């Protein structure tokens, strides 16, 4: 097997199933620093793909990471093995190949998350990468609506009831202008910059009724006060973006929008709702309140001396 750069049209020959390694999603990640790679077998046939962004950090350092709003590197490989031992061996060979590929790249900082299905990260550990766990929450949408609601924390159910009592209405929207304003405003408040172009592409080029769900919560004055934006494939609906009005806040508006998205995903036959996790305690607590099962996924990290010095200074 080997890895080589590919054109996006080469993805047509792969039977990808996850929205984050779909051609539609990757097409809207296109930017100067995006690297789209194919995994090829010994017959030079493409059997997989993954991607990452390489960009300047602090105008000097080079960093490799997942592209904006992508929760992982989109690694997908077609596996035709049947025997359990062969399956493990095949996957280890793939991850060893990816590990070697990253080790051959020039960078100051590397931080690349992998899809949750990749739990055996020994090849990266053996190659001197740091492997760090991250966590997300997932809801089983095969459960009844009553069970999903009952599994929430009392605080989260209270948030939803209060929003309904106060006349907050969560509305499914296809015109995403109001949602975009709420999300962009939230990012600006959190001093997160540099992702505006990617946000525009997701809303203007990627999002359709088939691959996305967006709810906006309105108050009695019909002011948009909170929004939830999700992307989905046939198996999973992923919460990836949310936003709030800068001044007209309501403690239950976001929860009501999220609950509405969960119910619609269930109605659409999707099996899992994924909150796409966070290592920030306040956000983790909020997601936890929806009653999902905690699921780990892993990131690989490595820095050279310059990158390590930069991160140490930044943490002080």
C-alpha cells in the first residue's frame, strides 16, 4: 500500500458512508492548504482517503490539523478482509502507513483527530506521536422519543419546558441567513477568527435539506435568539455549529433547538445523534445533559522544538 495526492473526483470510486469523507463535504473544504490523500493498494487501486490542512500559525509556524469544522481527518479505507485477525492486521498496516506519511512531513505543530472507529492507535504511539483521548456524546435514536427525553438531566428538561412556556418557538429553516449571523456573532464573541470563509462555504454551498438540519429559536417578538446546525448522513446526525443572540438570551432556546434537531433526525430514520464533543468543561456539561453515551476518539500530536516552545509559551 502507499499514499499519494488525489483529485477530488477520485473519491467517486470509493463507497464512503460518513458525511465527513463525502465528496460534497470535502469539496467545500477546498483551500490553499488542504491536502487530500488517497490510500492505494499494490495494484495502484484507490481503496481509501483522508485529508488535513497545513497552514501558518503565528505567521511563522507551520501546523497540520483537521480543516475548519471537520471533527476529524476523514480517514476511510475499504476493507475486504473477513478473518478477525486479518482485519486487525490490515487496519494496523493502514495506520502504520498514515503514521509514516505524517512523520515524513515537515511541520512545527501537528494535531490530527481520527474518526471514533479508530481505537487502536498503537502504530502512532510506536512512532513517537502523543495519542490523546477526546470525548463525544451519542444518542441512540432507536430509543423512543419518551425515552430520549427521560434520559436527559432534569436541568436540560427544565430548559426545554421553560423555553416552551415562555413562547420560544424552534423553527426548521432552509434560509440560513439568520443562523449564520447568530453563529458568526458567537464566534466573534469567543475571539475565534480565520474560519469565516469555511463557514460561508458550509452555509452557501454545502448545506441542503438532505445533508443538514438547522433550527432557529425565536422569541415572542420573532427575534432569532439561538440556532443549532447539524450535518448528517444515513447513519448519523452530527451537531457541529450553534449560536446565540448577543443580548437577547434565553436559557432554554438553544436546548429547544437541539431537541428539535434530535427529533427530526430520528424522524428521518437516522440511527445516532452525535454532539461532536468538547474538552471545554462548560460545553461538555451541556452536552452531557442530553443523556447520551460517552464515546472516546483519539488525536495524534507531535511538535518540533520550535512548536513545543511556542505551545509552552502560549499556555503560560
